[in-house]
C-alpha cells in the first residue's frame, strides 16, 4: 500500500511561504528563543556566503551561499519562520 505522494505536492504550500517578503517573517532563534523579524538579524557578508546571526545570542540562524549554478539556504539555527497569511 502506497500512502504517500512525492515532494511535488509541496509546491503550492511552499510557494505561499516563499512568495512574500521573507524579511518580514518572524524568526525564532533555536539557541536562545528570541523572536523577531528576519530583518532584525545581524547579517555578515565578508565570508564566502551570507550569515544571519541572532541579535541576542549571536548564534548563526541562517546561512546562504550562491554560486553561478545554485543557491543553498540553511535555517538550521532557527526553530521556525512564521509567515502571516497573505489573504
């Protein structure tokens, strides 16, 4: 019995998440629990990629690396990103 579908089923839901301005999303630091907008992160761009750190505890909350062929995004340092419904 096959009770699952493939990841293409997520396309619509993920489009709803990544369509709005992500800097307005509420982010929760997995380290200290502080919440605030993504725009409030301390962002560093001197390394090979872009690093967002919690303004309270300085934990790395997200990392972004871009090459000519791809982009990688890690949000491993966040407990969640909360997006308001877009109506």
